[in-house]
C-alpha cells in the first residue's frame, strides 16, 4: 500500500514545529511555574511580561488568562516596508529580504563586522548552536534597534497566521496585517517560481538557487515544484546526452567522426 502523504514535511507538520517559537505575553492572573520538555517556565505574575512557547501562549489566550504581545515585525509599518523592499527595491528584484541576524551575528548594515555565533550549553555541558524555532525571533522587544531593518523570521507565515486566528484583538489593525501578509506571500512565491531559469544550471551541476531569507512554510510548499522541475531538467539533459553519444557512435562507424576533437568532449555532461 502506497503512503498517502507526499514526500517531505507537510504544511501541518511545519506549523506544529512553529508552535515551539517563543513569544511574549502579559499574564492576566497569577500562574504557577511549569516543567516542560523544552525547559522550565517561570511563574507568571501580572503585569510582568514573560516569554512562553507559542502553543502555550495561545492556550492561555483562549482561556483569557493572558494577552499576547505581537513581535516587532508583525505590525503594519514593518510589513509595509518589507513589502516595498521585496517588490520595488532593485537589489531584491530576484532575491529575498535578509532574515534577522543570529545571536552574535552583526547587523546587515555592519558589513565590516565579523560574525561570532554564540554557543549555548546543555545541562551536561555539551555545546550547541540554537536554530529556529529556538531563537528569540518572535518576542516583543522593549526597544527596537533603529540600525536593524525589519526582517521576516524563519516561521513568519505560521506565526502570523496563528496569531491572527487566536489573538487578532492583540494586534494593531489585524485586517491590514492580514492583507500585507497575503501580498508578501504572493510576491515571494512569484520570485521562487520565476527562478526556474537558474534551475537548468542547478540540474546539471553548474550552479545553485539562492534561497537565503526564505521561510519554512515557503520551502515546504515549493519543495515539490522545485524538485519536480530539477528532475525534469535532469531527464531532458540525460536524453540529450544519450542522443549525442549515439550520434558520435554512428559517425565513428561510418568513418565520418573527426578525431581531432578534444578528448575530454566525451566526458561532457556526465550524469
């Protein structure tokens, strides 16, 4: 029996992983601390802010025990600026706006600074480097840095949709945010699909496709399209190479093949 789901990570699985993103809340009542698999949760004391996993923040919001403070990027002004950069800026005509810097990594404006990622340590003393969703990319900053331009985190599609569904009353102008997220998604998906031209070189090993700044859900949705195009181009290239080899063999058999050609031509486009 064939497995009914497509290959790769499905959209529901990507959304499940995004629920581990850390967001900022303001509790409305006192709650005791919790011991979770991801680490302990400190006691909640209103009106002191706290950082919680997204799934727990949404649960408390639905129980009317807390309000969620939207992340810095989930406001109309930053989203409008990112949309303008994605659609009108010449430097990002065929590229995506840069993602937020990692901990210890310099801002995109500080091009002369050297990156130095900050390691973290397990209770056993083993060193590791955190990655999304275990980075504070969706927490509400008290003071936003004016040097850092607004950017979209790795799970921006999932976090935006979840907060619009569960905590729209905590967002500033949720209808406009919903429109901006939709426009951003359409612009970025069009960029991914317009990059089919470079997939020909990628299929033959002559280059690659730059996906810096692309979100998790965008990668999951376009995975089937991109891999299908690359596989199709690889088959076309393989058939062309087979036809060329057959033509060369026929020319050798008829004595019409020019032996003065470069010897390495036979190794052209090996698959």
